[in-house]
C-alpha cells in the first residue's frame, strides 16, 4: 500500500513516450484545468475521485498531478489505500510543469 513520486522534469520528458499502460490524472478543478493543462491528461477533480474510481484502471500506471503537489499527494495516498499499486505523485504539480515548459502558472 504505497505510491512513488516523479519529478516534474521527468514527467515532461516522459510526455512524448507515454505508453498505453500509463495515464496522467489531473485532480484540479475545471477552472484550473481551463487555465493550463496537459493534453495527455484526464481531468478528474479530487472530490470526484471516490465516486469515480471505476474510471481509474488499476492495471495502468497513474501519474497524479494537481496545482502544487498537495492534492495529488492526498489522492495518491487514497488510491494506494484502495489497492492501486501503480500510483505516481507528480511533485511540484502543474506549477512546476508549467515552469519547465515555459508557461507561467500560479
């Protein structure tokens, strides 16, 4: 019952080679998503996760991202506690990803 972490730079590098067995889950709110998001990600707000677990495949690596890494940490823990064993928290969140990609996000 654990999860791992990935540096946002590693995630940005990985974007061009995401496999069929990997999924980026953005747990921010829709207004945050509209401001800036990764095209490869699926929006699934944190508060919706308990009622939508069936949308998260347990046979894929799930990269969980939020704005700064706090919500994604909580969601990663929540998923691990429910038996998901391929959960990866994106440290620093979209703020760090945006900075790496040259976009200001606050």
